């Protein structure tokens, strides 16, 4: 089930975020790098609810948050129609279509909220994510060279986007 996040989901969202960061080397933050707790998460969720061009959608399985997609809209008049996307699904739920479903719901939300452009970045060697993003209609627009340092190695990222109308 894919639903917009509610304040009541804050503790579950903290747990999801921590588990995703512990499972993947493809995320911006490393395990334990950012202090996040229920109160900070509740505050962030409330802030998202007050921004008509931003959302967090969560995938719930048997009462547990197992994935999410976040669209963060621009704050200026000139870019309020653009949403930057961040996503993740727990490893044990990979291959079940959850990420595709999250993106379908995000795109529906975006169209309803007059978002013209969805954009994201992805490490160039994250082949599973690249296949997903291309499958749901994102295209590579460019490459940021040596933008991240992971385990002492420089990593490039692709800039990808999908125009909705």
C-alpha cells in the first residue's frame, strides 16, 4: 500500500531511514551520519504537509514502512514546478515492484500539483536504480564528476529527469 506520510508514521520513518542507510552504499548519508529522531521527523513531516509542491509517500507492508519516495519542490517562483526526488526500498522488498509503484504514485501526485519536472541524481554504478529510473521514464541529462567520496573513492553521479507535460 502506498500512502502519503502522516505525522503518526514518524517513528516508522526514522526506522526505515536508518535501515536504508545501513543497507546501502548508494545513499548520500552513511549509517549513523545524521542524527534523526521521532521529534525531528515529525517536524519535517509537518513542514512537508505545508508545502503544496512537496510530498513524502511511503510503502507499507504488514504495518511496516518498507520504502519511500520524497518529492521536494522548489522554493522560488521560478522553480516551484520542479521536484527533486529521493527514494529507497528495503533490500528484502526489492524485486516486488514497490519502487515502480512508488514512482507511479509520485507522478500522479506531481501532475495533480502542477509539477512539471521530476529530477534526481544517482551514482553511475548503481545499475539497479538506473534501470528502474529509465523504466519509469527518467532520462540522463548529464554527469557530475567526482561529486561524492565513498569508501575513499571518487564517485560520479548522473543527473536524471522526467518532464511530465
